[in-house]
C-alpha cells in the first residue's frame, strides 16, 4: 500500500486555492457513491452520504492519512498514477478525470496560451457561414465575435453591452433573447458543467471569480447547478429553438477549436433539417 506518493510531473502552477477546490470536488464525488455499489456493506451509521474517506483510500490503494490530507486541500505531492487510482475508485468519467488532474496541477497535455486578440479571419469566417448563427467563445464563455445571423435568430448582441456579452450571464440573467430553448434546463446544466471543468485552470483568477460571484448573487438556479460540481465538455447535442414568429428550429451545434489561439472555439448552429434551413434563410435574408 502506498502511503505517501511522490510526484514527478506536478505542475509548478498549483496553488492552495486549487487544492481547496480539489478537496471539495473529491468530497462531492465520493458522497454520490453508495457503499454497496463498490462492494462495501451498506449497514452501520454514517455521518455523511456515500463513501467514507477510508473506503476511498482502500479502493485506491493509498494511505488514509494521505487521502485525508488531499481532501483537506493540503499542498502534498501527488502523481498521475495515484490520481488515476483515485479516479478509478470514485468511478470518474473522462471529464471528471481530467478535472481532477487539472485541479491537482498534474499536466495531462501541452499548456495552452490565452488569446489576447482575434485575427480578422475569424470574423470573416463567422460572416461566411450565414444563414447559420455563429459566434466565437473563450473557455469563460465570453463572446468575442458573432455574426448577423446570430443576432437575428438568437439574441441581438449588438444591443448587449460589451461587459454583459457572456453566455453564462445571458443564459441565467438576461431576458433579451429572440428565441427560447425548448431544452433550456439541460442546456444550462451542460454549460455550467463545462464552465466548472474549465475553471480548474483559473482558480484564484480575479476575472473568473468576479463572474462566478456575480452569477451566484444574481441567479439562484446557477448557484444550484454550480454546487453540484458536475464537469463536462461543451455540448454538441441537438438544440431545439422556438423563434418568435417562425416556430421551431432544430439546430445542431458544431464546435471548431482554434488551438493556435488558446482555449477558443467557434460554434456554428447548423440546420438539422430542411424546414429549419428554409426558416433560417427567411429570418436572415438580406435587407
């Protein structure tokens, strides 16, 4: 049994705030697993739901004291091998496993730089895909660019103050939408889960924390979803839009990742059927 794993690849950027977030994340994940699901007897008095710390340590093959320190947010050494064992013990999916690595400061791939400015070719691309609504987003869901089709079909971003052009803020706070999402609850859930996953690289970042606190103080529903600690990748599932005066549109988002610009993507809302294609051309027609 390993009692004190030693890291060989821990990233230098790990900070105490990330470790505190890591502890909260681990607790939320072990509390969702029933003891009988992983071979432990369900009986006996338990102060908290789910697995005990010692049970997670046993399943992962690590020392109880070491695992307790990890959940307490202490700045102890970790390795990819031990994190993988914990992820397996807690039955993490791929997104949860990646989130665990990022919070622990263990690099799972090449670091990405932040994008400071968009080249003009991005806007040209957005304009060229009309009548499909399209926009460029960073991993904080800030809207960096958009086309006219998005303004006509989804929300007129030209009328939205620049400081409010954030998809999370607009989804949870704004009422300026030209359409409604039939699957709004699922859309919001996946958006918050993707934002939670991306936030692992920005724990302690003032811009991220300001957005989170603003959303928490303004939207109780955001707070409810945020406290679930779910993590996911940005959704590409079919969306159903109800557009004023035009009825139902069935949209399939496509994410184009601009890796040379950092964590930035272009999302294009493509028509899923001929009826939606026709309606989009009617809504976005010139003039």
